[in-house]
């Protein structure tokens, strides 16, 4: 039997979270591409939006854990702490700078993408019917 969120509010939260992770990935890719094309002037706004998005993700986790009661999901959600710490390191670098771009490209994007793949795999049965 496929697991399903029991309330429509739960389903909306899960699907919104699921899609937000893709939006964050697209924003990170945009920031990565700025290094190659400085005519992309939305970088500061996008980076500030990412800061807000990461705090929103963090504050949503207790509610997600109350909806999806699965140990693998719980471990994956808790591993977001490392992603958040890495994002904090990224935010420490001046945007845009060589250090920022290097950390973003070499470390943060791969780490985030791996985590996103894991959390999506856990959530897929709840959001895709």
C-alpha cells in the first residue's frame, strides 16, 4: 500500500516543499552561471531569496516529521542540518566572489543536490499518486 498524507493541508505542504527544493536548485544553478555571465543581474536578489528559503525549510521540518512517520525520512530531514551549516559557510563569502563561486560550485551544489535526491526519494510516494 502506498503511503498517503491524510489531510489536504498535509498534501499541499508536502508538494509545496517538494517543488521548493527544485526552485532552490534552479536558483543555485543561476548563481553558479553568474560567474560566466555577469549580465545576470538578479544574483543579489536570488541569493537573498535563498537565505529566506533555507530558513523556511528549516522551520517546516518538525511539521513534515509529524506528517511522514518514517525513520529513513526522519534521518534525511535531520541531515539537512549539514546542508544548513554549509549554506551558512556559503553566506559567509562575499557574493559574488571567487571564493563564493568556488564553494558554491565545488562543494555546496553537489551536497545540496545529493540531499535533495534523497529527500525526494523519501517523499515521492506521498506527493506523486
